[in-house]
């Protein structure tokens, strides 16, 4: 039997508003998120979207995490496009190996029963 442990989140960002500071430029909010800059631009890994009740909404993988996560909030073809306002927290785990990313994504989708993932679902 294979034992898979879900990786811990390396970065976690939540929906929030910027506190105004006279010396600070305004950060453009994308569906309530202003901390995308914390997600590495050049790292690969797994990302998970959660709602305010800590329910898993969506799991994905990417070679370049920041680009892919932001794309889910700007794209017209994203599986979460109609549910973007539900997303409250985004967790990101750095996983360098593409094979490991694939395994983790499929495992998390099925083990934690991601609400809006339609591919790689074996529990229905």
C-alpha cells in the first residue's frame, strides 16, 4: 500500500482589504485578494482554494504558481469562474517534481472531496 501525506501549505493568503497608508501605493484587489505577490512566481506546486467555512473548493497544480492562481480569478474558462466570490483562502505548497504535483493533486481532490474539481474525480 502506498502512503501519501498531503503537503503542508508553504504560503496561505486570505481575502482582505488594504489598510490605507499615505506613503504606500494602492494594491489592486482581484476578487478581494491583494497578496498574490506572496506566491512565488517561478516555483511549481499545488494550490487549494477554501471558502470561509474551511470547505475545500478547488485543487490545482502549476509549474508557475502565481501565474496559474491569478489566472483562475481572471479567466473565463476556469472551473471556479462562477464561484470566485466563494474563495476566502488560498493555500500554496511548493512541489518541485511534476510527477509529485500530479499525484498530490489527484489525491487531494479525492481524499478531501474538492467541490468544484470535475477532472480526476473517483469518488462519485
